[in-house]
C-alpha cells in the first residue's frame, strides 16, 4: 500500500543525503545531541540543542520542526540549518517526532507540545531561554508548528485533542513552504497528496473522522497568533497554501513579513531554504533572524 508515495520519499532521502554530503558544520557552534524530551526510549523523542560557542547566558530559543510529509525525515536532516540559525544569536532546539503512517495525526502535534514542555522545564540547562520562544518549520513541519501554536492559544483545539498547552504566548514563528489546512491542501498540485492525507490521518475515509474538522491551523488561529515570517516560492506546488495563510494573517491583523520569491527565481522549489547553494536561502535566513530580533527588541525594550 502507498508504494509510489514511499518510493517518492526514498528519492527525496537520497537527495537530502547528497545535500548534506556537500555541507560542513559551521565553526563556532556547541552541540548537545540526542537529549530525550520524553523518557520512553524512542528515537523519535530525541532533540538536539545548538548554541554559539562560548555562550554563558540564556539565549532566545528557536524550536525547529522538520518537514517530510508527516512520514519522513528527522532532526539530522536539519542539523546544519539549525547550527547556522544558532550563529545568529539563538539557542536552536531541533526535534524529532513520531512519523505517519505508524503514528497518525495527532501524534506529531502531541510530540511537538511535549518538546515545548521539555523546553519550559529543562531548556535553561542548555542555555535555551524557556520564555523567549520562537518556532519554525517547513512543509509538514510548518503545519505542525502552526497547529502547536493554535492548540496552545485556542481552547477549542486543546480541549478536542485533550492536550495541556505548555505555553500560551510565543515571540514569533517562521513558516516555510508550508501546509496550513488539511482540507485546502488537497487542491494543491503536489505529488501523491491523497496518499499523504490517508497516511497522516490513518484512514481512507479520513473525511469522516471526528478529528477532520479540527485539522486546519488557519481555521483556529486567533489574533494572538505570534508575529510571522512567511516564506515560499511561486515554483512550490504548495504555494496556494502560503497565499491562504497570508490572507489569514492580514485578516487577523497579525504582524508579519512575507518573502514570496517569484517564478523568475527558477532554481527555487519546495523547501529551497535548506540548500545553501541558493543565494536566496541565505537572504531568507537572515530576513527571518532579523524579524525575530525585531520581535525581541519590541517585547523586551
């Protein structure tokens, strides 16, 4: 079942390994590897923390939620990206989570909130400020990050999923090439989307599941949704989802910055920001970090 979808992600995995083979860890970063955020022995419940070498004080924290269609990937694919983010003056918490189809929705949401709970309780031991918290994620990771925020801020979601939110406020969020609604995403021209929905929701009859009306981050956003850096390219098959999210940010008057690279940037595709070969990747990263710093300045001044 879902053979073609699994083959697609194996091909993505080969490309990711080629990308990582061309990269080197940046100098000047201290790593804390494979920290359990839940004490159950699962690899899926490990995280890394990256901080600038020589750090002696708490740093504002970015929690990174990896992408991969809910069914692929881990923190290792984002290690160099996370290290580079940390050099911008942040502690970066790079998390694993359980994957579909073995663990369908809302497992990924549960795990992200568990990692945030770990940050609140233990982050300071790794120089990660437990109160100055940003999230970022791409593709399915952007969906999980946005849903985690909405679950923390909207009691309708937290009550439905029976989750105890560890936070109510966040300093900001970076959403990259993301999905934000499991209903409207099916209109996008992205490979094997029907398979993805069945796998992440754990049923071919997913539209009749009790959770289905509660799978839209956009529908449950409130005006308290944090300031948002929104990134995508018109060459991304999921680009309509970014447009929908931009419309919602504007409707709720949420401070935001949108970097939507147009089709003239022909080499950019889905989650292009992970590839340092693209000059636009460095530009986008620095834009997001500058946006986050501005939120810190406005909040702490």
